[in-house]
C-alpha cells in the first residue's frame, strides 16, 4: 500500500484493527445579551440574517441558538429576498453585495 488506495482489498485492510480515540467539540457559549438583542431587533421589525465564515450547517445552528431562526425544524436557505429568516455563508454574502 504505497500512495493511492485503488482496491477494495486495500480499503478493507485499512479498516481492520482501528481504535477510535476521541471526538472533541468546542463551542463558545452564547451570551444572554445576544439573545436579548435579537429579540429586541425582531420586535422593532428589523429583519435579521446571520452571515458566517463557517459552513452553512454551523451558521444555521448558531442562528437557531440565538433566535434568528425560529424552530428546530429550520431550513437553511440562500433566498435572501424571501420573508423567511436566512443564514448564509460569508462567501455568498460577498457575492450578493460585492467585495468590499
């Protein structure tokens, strides 16, 4: 097995005698002041969008956790013209508004 893995036998050999060591997840706590600010903004009619340099699934989870997306059954969408709340990646935002 040098270089490329090009057979199912090589893959099977690699899958033998493996030990999963750890899974580590790091997460910054959400400040109560952020949740309150999101609530106040929405009460005044401000339409909120979350823009993240992270991937879209992470952005949607963060948007849910702070109250930008309402339910656990949120759907991430790229349609910024919809009435739905939106989470998007920063690269998509730059495409929409142009590089600054």
